[in-house]
């Protein structure tokens, strides 16, 4: 199974153990909208909470042992929606970095 799909399954099932199996301990998420860098522990706390965004129409565009590219439509707790492109850097079978670009969508 793809690393990205394992991540999505862990997020959907709110399975912190599976999430941490997929995400490298040195993981960092780079938000291009703000330049902010977020580590695994902060991201997992958000994604395991009731405030986590909901993804739909998830598509893996490309994935190999070093990189993954995916697209989703994401709805946030406040009702805002974004089309999100994510580039994942994969190291030793785990995601070590992700960078996102997002486009606001109508509610």
C-alpha cells in the first residue's frame, strides 16, 4: 500500500499509532501560504482532534520511494474549503516533509 494512502487511512480513522508509523519523527510540514513550518507532534494533535479538516476526492497523482504528489479538496471546521496540492518527501518508507499549496474554493 502507498505511504500516502496509509497516511490518509490513519487520519480518517484518527489512529495516532498508524499516523506516527508513517510520519518520520523529524517530519516538517511547510505551509507555502505563510512560510510556517509545523512538526509531526503539532500536526498529529490537530489531525487527531475534532477540529481536523475533512478531505474528499483524495487523489495520488504520483508516488515512488522518494516523493509523492497528491491532491484533495479540504473542508475546515469554519466551513471554508480549499483545493490542496501536497508534495511529500519520503525517506526510508516514511514521510519526512510535506509542502502544500492551496486555492480557496467557494463554500
